[in-house]
């Protein structure tokens, strides 16, 4: 990620990687083909999930669920099972998930915090996310697959900025 919130997309070849393209922030769209980047990207995390069922596609700002589902359903790879997403923490508290096979298409959009999301981590064994914001709070949350919404498990006011958060369960 560059300082202007552009994403650099690289193609790897053994030990080296070549810059394939630079994706501008304005290229990311939702299922209604509207530009989704009204906020700046503050943090980013690569999230690996074991299957497409861990997080269903949903967008809190799109009313037509079928339209959204159809626009992202071609990213799943059934034979591999592992799904990779970029979790983008935004400047106004939203979190966007974008599948790495379709970086220009928004997969999920929801709000967890009221201020900028400074850190996101995924705990694969419990299928739980941890995120921190510039308000110095830490939230543990899950995606409710049935109701397609965020379920807050715990929230803590920690009173200081989280610099580093490592997951040691693998």
C-alpha cells in the first residue's frame, strides 16, 4: 500500500516479484458499480480462511443481496478451499474485505469502530477478528453467517495505541 492509498499488485515468480499494476483507490467498486473509497485506507491485513463459508459476502450499504452475491460469487475456488482476503481498516471505522482474486470488487463492508481502524487480525481457529481503533479500543468480533452482520464478542478501552499484536496459535 502506498501513502496515497493505492495498492501495488505483484506477480511472484519463485523468489522474485514483479509489479503487475498499481490499483488506484478509486478503482474499487461495490456491486452497484459505485466507487466505495469515500474513506482512506489506514491499515491492511492478509486474511486466509479455510473455506468460503467462514465469511459470507455482504454489504451493509447494498439492499439487493442477490445482486451483491452474484457480483462476488466467481472468486471462490472450490478445489483449493483456502480463501485469501485483504482486510482494509478504513479512516471512519469501517472494515472492507476484498478477495485477492478480484481486488476491484468489494466482498464485505461493515462498521465495527467509530474512528480509524488502526489494526486488524484474524484468529483462524475461532474464526474471530480482533481490531483496534484510533480511540484506543480493542474489539473482538465475529461475522454472523446467518444474519450477515457483525457480532461483537468483547470490547475493551485499552487507553493506549496498540503497536503490535501477534497471533501465536499456528
